[in-house]
């Protein structure tokens, strides 16, 4: 009898007996996201950790993440007690500390800086303008979200999805609207993964075949001195103008300086590989943990996903339209397609510019030209995030 009672008690206390339909639905959603990451290969490096974090946080009884330790919906000024979190939090709460304290996104930026060559941007500085133009989607959606009933803080966090930069979206959401972090992160990385699907129709709609066929002149060689001075100068200029952008821009430029200086190769390789891989795992799982049934299954989540798509599409469109403007003032020397790379999905957006350009003209090689606005988009999204944070907090 004691054995039967023990079995009965074990079953009654199991997650199967306490699971709600909302938790079951979230588990199914997380499995679908895992399918997209594993089978469809949609941004798997982050989608898989995020989806698995979502799975873990919605398993009833697991107690791996405690939303009540982080957010009080009735008190926007609530601040987490980190000593209490260290004592009573689960493993996912500990991972989330690195997100909430804004440590992980800047470390990701450091790795991105170390992995990318800023030479195309230095060789063709006017592509800075394309990166800036593509950020218009952020501010357009910021206004639209407020018209739909979101607060200014929430609208700022939602709008940043338009930059197509996951770490920037996470960094901004933790500052402005942490209760929306799960939905914003999933939307941001989903649209990053869908760049090859979303962008080409917009690019073709807004350009003529003649414009898409434009062959751009080869970029000038960039000296090592220029590549070393550039990250230092950008750090000083941007961080003095917009101090709130310093964590992202500063770490991005530190990573690039490590790459280009040539004297700390060991550190540069660590930034590009071990460090960014470890942080990516912790960041993804921690973000997924915030996608609890209570936070995620709401009408506002669907609105966030829709608004994120609008932000991304508008950003792409304005990048292409400004590319058309440069095509006009340079009398056909700039291919408007590279404007679409002004969003921050590095290097995927640049590859899409190359692909669409070659469809129109097989001898067209736009990849290096598109890397200029693509890198400018990374900087631009960080600057836009800094502006939002400075104005709204």
C-alpha cells in the first residue's frame, strides 16, 4: 500500500498533472521553433538555444526560471534583488542575469566586430548614409506602435526589431520593456533568418531592371593605418554624441580593433570563436526563458510580431530608396540594391544584395560593396538603440 501511495503521490506532483493548456501550447511552439532551426536551418545558432530555453521555462514544476523575481507588471519601476535571485533562482535565472545587466549583447557585438572587415565601409564612406536610411523603419514603427496602444517604452523596444539585429533588440528590450523580451527576441531573430525571403520582393518592387544591372567600380584599397584609426575614431565620436550607445558601439569597435591591429591575434580569435559561442548559448537560453505562457500568449505578442515585420520591411525599403537617390546623383554609379543591406543582418543582407544583383546581371559582384552599408547598419542600429534609450529613460 505504501508503494502504491508513493506512486500516486509522485504522479500527482508530476508536471503532467499540473500542466495548463497554455504551457502545452508554448511547448508545441518551442518544438516548432526547434524544427525551423534544425530542419529548415533558420538562424540555428540562436534559434535553437532560444527555443530550448522556451521549452525549459514552460515545463511545469521545473522551476528553472522565475518571472516574478524579474518583473512586476503592476510596478514598472520594479528592480530585481540579485541577492535573492542568487539564493532562490533557478539555472535560467542565473543565465538571465547576463542579459538583464546588459553584459551578453555587448560581448556578442565584440565578436561581430572581430569577425568582420570594415574596409568596404571605409573605402566608400557614403554607404554610411545607406545604413542610416535603413534605420528609418525603427522610428516609423516606434510611432505606429504607440498609435496601436503600446507605451513609448514598449514602442521603442518593438521598433528596434527593424534594425534586424538580435543583440541590439535584446539590449534595448531589457532597458525599455523587459516583459516583452521573449516576443521581441523571437521576432528579431525570425526576421533575421527570413532576410532571403522578405527582402528580394521589396528590392525588385522598388528598382528597375536597369538599376539592378548596375555594375559598381572596384573599391579602392584600404590601408592598415585607416583600419586601425577607424574603430578608435568611431568609438570616440559616437560615444561622446550618444553615451547610451557606448556599450554596443564600444565593444563592436574593440573587436574590430583587435582584428585589425595584428598584435593580439590570440584575443581576436577568442572573440571570434570561443567567447562569442559561449555567450551565444547563454544569451539564447536566457532569452528563451522569458517566453513564459503568461508573457507570450497575448494579443500584444501577435502585434509585436506584425510590427516587427513592418519595421524590417520599411527599413529595407528606405535603404533601397536612398540607394536609388545615390544612383541618381552619381549618374548610375551606385547600384540601389546595396541599400537593402543597410539593415544589420551581417553578412546575410549583403549576400541577398549580391544574389538579386546577379539575377539581373550574372557578371555583377555586389557583395563587397554591400558590406559597406551592412556594417554601417550594425553601427546605425546601435546608435538608434542609444537614441531610444536616451530619450525614453
